[in-house]
C-alpha cells in the first residue's frame, strides 16, 4: 500500500467515528511490517476520559490479530489539519513500535502530508526497560 492509499484508509474510517460531543472525527491506518493494514476511529464517551482515540483502536485491532511489528501509521482528521497522535497515543504506539515508525499526518488533498518518526514525536519515552 502506498502512502496515498494509507492516508485514504485513515480518511475512510472517519465515517465510523462516534463523536457526538466534539464532532472532531479522526481516523488512523496502521500498516504492519508485512503490509496488512488495520484502521481505527475515535469513539467518544460522555465521560471524556473514557474516550478511545483512533490510533489506540487501530493498535488494539492489530495486536488482537497477532501483529506486533509495524511500519507506518497514517492519521487524518475531518478538518485535514495535520493532526498528530496525542501524547497518550504516542506512548501506546511506543509500547509496540520502534522510534523509526513513520507517522504520516494529513494536511489535506492539495497539500503534501507531514511526516514524522515516533521517536521525533516522543523522545525519551517510557519503556519496559525503565520499569525493571
């Protein structure tokens, strides 16, 4: 899957988002090292702290299906505003992904997407080794 198709998968899943409070739809498409793609959308809850973010949903779906090695993540909001994963999602990604995970953020149809690495977005992350 090329970068454009990965972003399109993130855009497409936004229609499944449950966002009655913020009306801010987010979709994520997580590509495994072997090329399989898992998508997620945000799911809001009246108790905001119980809401699920698109990136977390995509990671959970991939892990549930036995994947632990990831290559790229595309993130898109309905506003096409270049949204990046939040700090909580970055930490979740860091649990399963290396610092070099490519994170592609949607700037809109007429703009090139922004590209980051997970390590660039979350330097000095909390790791399993730190807890030992």
